[in-house]
């Protein structure tokens, strides 16, 4: 595959409105986010970059999305359950560019 990085990040919750379902994310640190920009090539829709993410024993394919403080990695419910992650928890993440 491609370039790989490893980092620790804290789970955070984003709610777009009181009626909607919350989304959960981890923020890729600034240095690693800059490396993603350099190594990823042209971005896809919304500036997203395809990655393979690993937390603990769980690996999945997704995209990271650019933000003010770096890329954001969305956490699916299945990943949060499998790795027992709640908002405020820290997780060790491996990202590999696809």
C-alpha cells in the first residue's frame, strides 16, 4: 500500500443538530496531517483521503477528512464497540494511505 503513521488521539463527538445521530471522530495530529497532504496525491470529494485504519485488533477502510486542526478520522459504531471506545478515551491509531 502506501505511507503509514501511528499516533495517539482522543475520541470526540460531533452533533450537527439535537435531532440527528452523533458522529464520533479522532483528530490526526498536525504533523501527521501535513504528511498525509504531502503523500496522498490529489484529494477526493470534500478533500478526503482514503486510508486503512487500525485501532487495537480492529482494521477497516475509510477516509479521513480535512479540518482546522488536521484530518479527522470517523469512528464507526462497530469499531467503538469492538475497542470499547467512548468520547474522551484515548486510542492508539495506525493509518496507512490506500
